[in-house]
């Protein structure tokens, strides 16, 4: 009845996430989980409000969510083939939630 799901997309890329979601829906895939969450660490603001100090600049608010798509294990290969057939590259970025400064230090 219930089947294990596998991750096929994880990245900070809302546009590609939406394209893949719509594509899988149009292709008739069932049991697709498309979620997003805020994965960045935020420095303390000092006033106790826990507001993100990076959001108070000029212009629009920056989208820092991490977007994920999971499909049933039996549908994985077929879903990846359908996504690639439409010219989309599904990426699983395991470092999506890592702070950029830490990524630089790790590569040194």
C-alpha cells in the first residue's frame, strides 16, 4: 500500500522545482511529494525577534528556501527520464542548507 519515496530534486531553485512539479503532474505520476523549507542558519538579531537581518536591504526579499521533490521508488527511473526528456536537469544538492562561508572553507 505504502511505498518508499526517493529524492530526485533538492536545490535552492523555485523555478525548476515548479517546472518539475507541473511536469510530473501532467505525466500522471502519483504519490509525488513536492515540499520546501527554510534551511539557512540565521544570525541572532539582538532584539530577540529572530528576524533575518539579510531581509532588510533594498529590493525584494530573497528566496532562501530549499526545494525538494520525492517520488515513489518504483517510479524513480521513469520520472527522471520524463524530466530529462523535457530538457530539465534534476539535481540533488546535499549542500543546499550549508552556509556559503562554510562551503568555501570546506573546499580549501
